[in-house]
C-alpha cells in the first residue's frame, strides 16, 4: 500500500472508532502495526490528535439546559475573561469572535437556576459591557467531527 493520505485515513478510522487497536487499524488501512504506531505518534506529537475522550451526553446526566452566552467585553479584559470562562467546569466551548460580541460561550446546566447563577456572577464583572443569553431548544448537531477528504487511489 502507498502511504499517500495515510494520516487522513488514520484520522478517519479513529473518528469511526477511537478505541480501535493498532492491529485493527493496520488491517483496515493495509499497513504494518509499526507504520500505524509511528504515524499515530507523529500525529499526537504534532498536536493533530490531542487525546482520546468519550463523547458524553450531558442531557442523560441531568444537564438539560444548554445556554449560548454572547458577551461584549472591555478590550483589555478579553483574554482574562475568556480564560475565566474556559476554566468554568460547565463551559464546553469558549470563543473569542469578531462581530457584535467579543466572546461566545456555550455552557451546560442542570436547570435554569444553575444557569442564572453563572450569569449573575458574570454580570458582576465590570469588564462585561453587555450580555445576551440564548437557551438552546433543540441541538440539531452537537460535538460533531468530520472526516477528512481523502483522494482515492
């Protein structure tokens, strides 16, 4: 087998089954276990693959409320506030963005009281100029990853 696109094929195989053994990956991709091991180590060392983690359905654990927070922040406070949000255990995504807001954060909460507690804590920060919160009614897609394009040989 040629090694062309091997990294992309390896990533796609792991997206399908993140717990696949080196041997099963080698069989699927028609290369040696050593080749898979070396490519996997390189992908990890380069930070392309950053870990192997379960995909958790927070709804089934009682985190029924997903909120999207949009914040306008005093300019110099942006990095600190983004880091503060990132460190909050229930924030699953924090983005510094362009547009009308400076930060968009997505959090998972047990109920609206839990969400309200965080929002009130944030609103006490004088560096937040404005906030807007939306509650997700239905997640059409969440935690999605996509397969890489691979040229077929």
